[in-house]
């Protein structure tokens, strides 16, 4: 039987122990960031946002018709409650971003079944992270629903 003896100065042992603790803490923090959820979807530019909408079945114009910066309230229930519930139902983390600055990108939809015009797709992003979205038609017979393509 062979026995190895390692002499490790106290400073080096303390540094190694601290490094192990830091790595374990970082892993725990990163694991907690997603709380069992999927990795956030990042859409950094117009081509990425348009591509995402196309993957869902939507045909949209390549540039937004409007870009709007807004600040979500700390409490969404009063003004954004129903919208936040719709986002939760479609798996979007909108409610997690209460109190945060967000940007809404609005694209003109060109292939909504039975409607030639007047339909738009909204994507809400916090930084480059997609937090919510909807399809909306304004005016007479208007509607709003999640991003899922009708009939899918």
C-alpha cells in the first residue's frame, strides 16, 4: 500500500477552500435565476424579432411601425393584471418584470386569417429579453390575444 503525503500551507488551503465556496455559491445563484424555468429568450435586433414571429407562423413587416419605451408599475394587478395573466398563460415572464423599464416593438401583421390589414404584433422586451407579446387588432371588431397563430 502506498501513502502519499501532501504538505499544503494554511494560506493555500484557505485560498482553495474559499475558491470552492465561491464556485458553489455562483452555481447556486445561477440555478436560482431560472427557478426551474427555461433560459430567457433574447431578441437583440429587428431580424431576430421578425424571425421569432415567423417561427410562430406570423408574417410581419421587417421594421416596427412603433417602438415605445415604458416603465411597468411595481404592482401590475390594477392596470396590467389581465395582460400579465395572459402572458403567464403563454409561458412569458411578464409579471416577473414589474417595476422595470421595458420596450414594446410593434410590427404590422400581413397574414392574419380573414383580415387583410389592421392587425399588429407587440413584443415586450426588458433589455434584449422577451418578456411578453400579443396580437392585436384595433377598431371595430378589435381583439387581443397571445402570440400563438390561430388554429394551431
